[in-house]
């Protein structure tokens, strides 16, 4: 019997979940950049509530990014530490994929052709990834990348799609592109995706539980002059 911990601290929310016996329980809070102060306490409280003792976790899934630079590193560090301590397998879950799955049912109900996940990196810079929808199933068709500026990426054909996550400044300038503010990255979804990978035998050693960084994404700039 698998007992899996799910984590996400990659955005504004701090979310933890536990999967056991085909049941997922979750605790999610808006903590205003206080993830490092509350995440371990939240995990302890959830384990106590579910009568899970130290050493009973045999799998850990976490949202590995992209997202907040510090937040993703917190999630990876906590997941690694717990996995090492419990001799557990680890499952890094892309944040964009978790967000797309959180939006899937709502997008299907609205007859969207696909889901564009948008996660803010910094002002006017966003991580984008795209998933086509066919009979309720997601297929990745736009690899995660960093897009900057006020203008929409010209190469993306998004008529009939819906944006989820952070709304970019150019969204209204793309004909036929909707927006749904409701879906969020939650530990329950991270856990669900981790369980699927566990069932496929895709578990990793704790040392492989690393954050995902997007090529070319750095807030540092060479000073002019």
C-alpha cells in the first residue's frame, strides 16, 4: 500500500496532501511568502490527522517548477529531505502540468480546444506551456518556455483555447482566447499525478528530486554603461 505526500510551494499558495488507500486529503493555505515557516508544520498536522507515523511515507511528489525561484527550491528541499528520511521514492511533477490538470474538467465543460498555462516569473515575464484537449485528455503541444513583453507570442495559435493561472497583459489581444482564474496548483493534483507515475514504475531516488529551471530565465542583467 502506497502512502504518498504531495507538496506545492511554487506560487502564492502553500499546499500539502497525502494519498493513502485511494483517498487524498489536502491542506492548502494562502501564506504570503511564508512557505518556509509553515510547510513543515502543515505536513506534521496532516500526518497526525491521518494517523501517519514517521517512516510510513514511501513516496513524495512535489511541484518542481517553473514558478517562484525560492518557492520551487523550498518544495524540492522539503521533498528531498522527507524522501531521504523515509527511504522513499520521489516524483517531481511539472507545475504547468499540475495547473493544466487542475483546469482540465473546467476547460472540457467550456468546450475549450486547449489549455495555456501561464505562471508569472516577474513583471511582464511569464512561463507558458500548452496542452491540447481531446475528449478530456491533455496532450502537451507547447513546451514550457519563458515569454517576455507586452505582445502575445506570434507563433502560438490559440483560438478556442483558455488561459489558466496568471493572466498575461496581452491576453485580450488574442482573438478567441479565454481566461479562467479559478484553477490553481494544488498538492492534491500533484499527488494524483505522482500516484500515476508511481503506478507506471517511474519513481526516482531522492537525490533526483530537483527543481526545474527554464532555459534563458534569469532576473540578472548586465548593467548598461
